[in-house]
C-alpha cells in the first residue's frame, strides 16, 4: 500500500514571489501537480484557488505586479510512507 501511495503521489511545489534579487522573496502559494500535468494551487491567504493546465501557469498569475517575479520551487518527492500518523510527524 505504501508503495502505491508513493508511486501515485502528486508533486508538491511552492510559488515564490521575488522583489528584486533572490534574497527578498516570500511564498505566495502552494500547489500540487497531478500526473496528467494539471496543477491545483492555493494562495497563502486562502482567497485564491486555481486548477491550471500546468504549474508554470501559476507563475504567470503571481508575476503580475511591476517589479515582482515568481518562480516554482519543487519539494523533493517523498521517499517513505507510513500508516502511522505519529511516525509521519
């Protein structure tokens, strides 16, 4: 069961907005990328939720203001799974 979960888990990413150089940035949203390429994104404030054709579309959405750019930061795929909530913490 745990192997099945690891094999089908969506990829987790953050959309990070940057003002100027890379030292001045913040997480604007979190997203899940499905195996079919679609992405489900929710802004940190919880007000914006989107299903997009790809994670890269989220970058376009969060790069709209002058002087603000956005980029995707991918979290590494999980290497283990457990049925124990305590073990996962």
